[in-house]
C-alpha cells in the first residue's frame, strides 16, 4: 500500500485553474522531488496536502486512510482537519519561525500543546527529542538563540526540526533554499540529504536540480497545473521523454 | 500661596486623571472591538465602521465634544447628560472614549494585519488550533508592534484631556486659569505645565520599560 495516494486533484482560484487533475503516489521511505517552472502549481499542491487549501476535486489518501475526498460530504470541521494535517509536515520557503521563541521553544511548542491536550504531558521527553533533533540539524550550540539571532540557513534547519518533532508521515519542503544566500543553501541541502539517507518520507519542491536528482527516488515534472512527466528520478533527469521537460532541464543547466 | 495653588491644582489634576484613566479603560477594549469590525468579511459591518472611523479621525475632538454635549439637547429637546458637573463629565468622557477607541482601533488593525500570514499557517500545519495560534504565536507580535503607537496616543490623551474644559469639565488648566481672575497671578498656569510634564514623563518611562521588555525578539 502506498503511503500517499493523490487522485485527480483539481484546484481553481477565482477563474484560473491552478491544479488540473493531479495524480501520483509514493511509497514509505521514498523521497519524491517536484520540479517545474514557477507558477506551475507546485506550492498549491503542497498546500492542498497540508490542508492550507481545500482542493475542489480529488482524493488524498495516507496509508490507505482517506483524508480528503471531494465526493464525500464529510465534515470539514477545524478539529478533523487538524488531526489530518498532522500526517504531513511542511517546511516553508520563508521558514516562518515564531520570532518570540528560541530555537528550542519553536521545536517544542506544538508537541507540548498537543500532549497537554491528550493528557500525556511528558515535557521532559519532548525536550529531549527537540534537543536531539536540533543536534541532528547541527544546531546543538544554537538552541537558545532567537530566530533573529540565526542565519537563514540556521533558521531553516530549526524549521525542519520543528516539522520533524511531530513525527509526520510525509515531510514536505517548498523550495527550502530559495530564500537563502547561495553560500547557505549547502547546509540545508545537507540535512535534507541526511534525512533521505535515513529513509524519511519526503516531498521536495526545489530548483536545485542536481540535488533533486541525487536525493530523490522519484521525480515529478509539473507544467501549467498538470504532471507532465513522472518517473524514477535518474530517468526523468537523464532521459526526459517530453520535449517540455528537456527544455526546462536544459534551460536550468545553461 | 504656593501651597494653596498646589492644593487647588492637585484637585484639578484629579479631574484630569479621572478623565484620562476612564477614557483608557473604556476606549482600549472598545477599540479592539471596532478593529475586529473594521476587518470583518461582512461588508455590512465593515463599511459602516470604517465610515465612522473616518469621520471621527477626520474631525477635531473639540468639535466632537461640543456635538456630543449640545447635540442631544438641541435635536432631542432633552439634555440626556443631566445637569451639573457629573453630566458634563460623562458627556466629555463619552466623546473621549469614542474618539480614542477609533484611533486605537486603527492601531490594533495595523498591528494585527502586520503579522505575516505565514505565522498563522506555520501554526496551523503544526496542528495548533486557531485559539492556540492567536494566543501563543500572534498576540505577542501584535503587542510588540502596537506598543510604540499606543504610547504616542496615550501621551496625546494626557494633553487632550484639557479640551474637556470647553464644556466646563473641571480639570487642571481650569483651576490654574482661575487664579488669573481671583488673584491676578499667571504662574499657576505655568505650574499646570509641570504636572503635564511630570505625568507624561512618567508614562514615557513606563512605555519605554515595556518596549525594552519586548526587545528580546525582533519581527520583520
Ligand atoms: N491564493 C491564490 N489566489 C489566486 N491565485 C493564486 C493563489 N495562489 C496561487 N495562485 C496562482 O496559482 C498559480 C500557481 O501558483 P503556485 O502553486 O504558487 O506555483 P509554483 O509554486 O509552482 O510557483 C500561479 O499562477 C499563482 O498566481
Ligand atoms: Mg512555489
């Protein structure tokens, strides 16, 4: 059974159809990269998976459980959406760390709130796990810094730790290095690469083509709201079938 | 003489202080309510509220005082404020509360709208409820942003309270001026300035302290 199954997702804003019939699936432990020119709908797709947008049509299944089905007139109460979105984590292009909390507090905030609600408040375990994650991100000496005291690359690594702290089934990255100075992209790509090596299930939207080729098992090329081509990443990057994919890849290389 | 003047001015300052404190007590929460109205998705709420804010902020407080005090008597042929000092004080307070609530509402709106939508979304994808996002993530950022403009308004209010004397509400300048007539001396009037300076100085220190307390983080 696929860990994620996306079927026939459509999404329009006012009169423009931004996602036109998107279908794909991925397996546990896979890293899938999504590439495509800007405006092709990559962000909107990730936002649909994270319930920041509601698709007009389509089905989203995680581990066989249907999280979203436009045909089923299910309740879309805040509470049910909250639970469902915990299957996914999202790392934003612009980090969106909470400025009034230290790196460690950013990572612990949501787990603490959730555990308090479920009555299993184990603050020590949450803290230990948060420190471990920050250590894994190479930030063990930055845990008490506030976001404005951190470089962009460090902030993004805190954001990754924050997303991982909730044990998402699938971690999504939306151009995680696009807002960074070139000399800082390496440190973020390195931690994503190490996550891939540990078989973290991930969807990575990126313009870093050689990174995507190396790290992802599977790649999706989006163009104008559709998936124009998808396949094992070495195939898609080295032997693209569609003319449009070839154009896109060669334009980036030159 | 100095002791007598001081005592009299202190009495007047009590009137000033009452108006100042009560205006803040009512206009701050009312301002928050108005700011929600001015951000409402319902046009029937948003438009009238924005119109009222525009009128109140676009006309002098002096004019609003006069209209609120004399208006009901002339239009309704009944003085809803009652006669005497209390009536005039309540009328002045009403005008001040409406005026300041509108100014505060715009500051609140600015503060709330300045928090990037990414902060709400980051909280949401972490499984936080809307209430949790508001209280744990948004609120302090709003507070940090609005403290400087609120501090400006509050210090302006200290001085604006003197406008209440136009409808004969006893406050400190009224008292100071009365010595011109009764004793032929002008220095009590300057002395009132000392009260204003000390009080606004105190408020400046207090707001400065709050700003420093919130200085541990920065927002874009
Ligand atoms: N909230 C929105 N309202 C209207 N149009 C939007 C909205 N979000 C995205 N779009 C439009 O949808 C298209 C796809 O955007 P996006 O998903 O951000 O693409 P990408 O991430 O691939 O650059 C763009 O043309 C964009 O202008
Ligand atoms: Mg995008």
